[in-house]
């Protein structure tokens, strides 16, 4: 990756914006979603920046860029149309080891601002590393259509009851399964439809009943042509909830990008010791883990005579692409 994705804690942001035009205004508006600890350095104010300063009681240094004002800042934005000023801002910020963004000059930036879908506290950030802004806009439009405005309420609801669920339901896999069923089911629909009180009552009632432990399973995914774009919906769903993933050196490792980020990964030399590799995956499944086993091409693994019938019942084969 050319850029490392990261979210900054708004409580620790102290921003300096150099510039007073419309470009600066857009940057200030974005910062205001997280913090009002913003200082603007510019001699000339456009109407938008003037309004933002007045409405939000922001600090205004009423002179052109001058060095010596970056102490205590955490990030700096240069939004001027003067290349020499922008270069000087970048150099000073770098000397202070500060995050710096120079508008429309990515070669001077230590960070860039992604496209954002805001369903506070749920945020989706999209970037093409500056290479294809039109493609980013197209993708953003697709995601916007699939994320109702009330998605933020789902996040707030989950946070409110997180500790209750953690105390009642033991095991990460069990809690993950519980939350999936909760947010996809009637409780989630009630939240999206504004029936939050009813949803809370339903959740409290569900926690009073005995929650069965999560069942493990193993899903063998045939990678077939080796193209991750061909993953079926069933395969995508299994990958998002995997606890462990097995794959051999013949499998296109791009498939691993679709697996849940904190799943355990087990690279295999499958030809030399197929029975042991197969058995390890089954043992994980029998202990309650959801396991993915990527198979290169179309051929399934040969039968393992040592498997119990209960282990065989945990196996699912999925055509991946």
C-alpha cells in the first residue's frame, strides 16, 4: 500500500490551516466534524472561511504564512495558491514531524484525506491513493446507496450494549455470531426504523435466554480460475466470519484480502502432508472455530478416512470463483 490507512482520535487533533479561500473552507468544514481546535493563518479571508471562524469561534492569525506557529499542533494543512508558501509550510511541518497536507500537491503531503461516508459514529473512508478520484466517487455512490442514514444508530446501539453482551456471552466467536444475528434480524430492523426502545427491550430479553455456543465448521472454497472477483456471495459471507484460513502455495494470495483481518492464517505445503493439514482444520472446527480452507483449482481434497461422521457433517464445499 502506498498509504497506511488510519483514523485519528479527534480529542488529540490541533490543526493549523494556512489559507483563507474556498479550498481552505472545505478543509475547515471537514475538520469541524471532529474538532474546533483549529487555527487559521491568512491575511485575506473569503466569505466562507469568515463565516466558519465566526460561527465556531476559531482562532484567526491575521497575517500571511509566517514560520514559528506550529508548536503544539498535530496536523497542518496548506491551502494557498502560492507554490513557494506551500513548499515552506511543508518543510516547516516536516521539521516538527507533523502530519501535513498540501492541497493538490500530493508529493508534498505526508497524508491525504480520503472520500468519506459519514454515518456517525460509523465512518467509511475510500481512497485510490490519489490515482483515480473519479473511480472513488463512483464507489462512494454505490456504498452510499447501500448504507441507510440510520446505520449510525446501529453502531450506537452496539456500543451501548457491548459490555452487557460481553458479560453474558463468552467467547469472541460466540459474540460475533450473536451480534450478526441481532443486527441482521428484527432488532436491527427496528433500530433502522426508529423503534429503538422496542429493540432495546428485545435485546435484553434475548440475553436472558440461554445462548448456545457457536458451532464450528469448515468451508472448502475452490478458487477455480484464481480470480477473487468471482467469489460467490456464499464465499464472501464465509470469509467475513472466518476464525482461521488454510491455503497452499498454489492459491492466489489475493484471496486472503477478503478474509476477516484478524483470522489466523495457516500456509500449507499440502502435497507433502495432506492428512495432517486436513485434520488440523477439522480439529479447529470441532472446537467451535469457523475455518476456511482454500483449494486451488476445481479438485476437492481426497477423502480422509480418519474423520468422524460429526467432523464430516461440519464440511461445506463452495465454488469460490
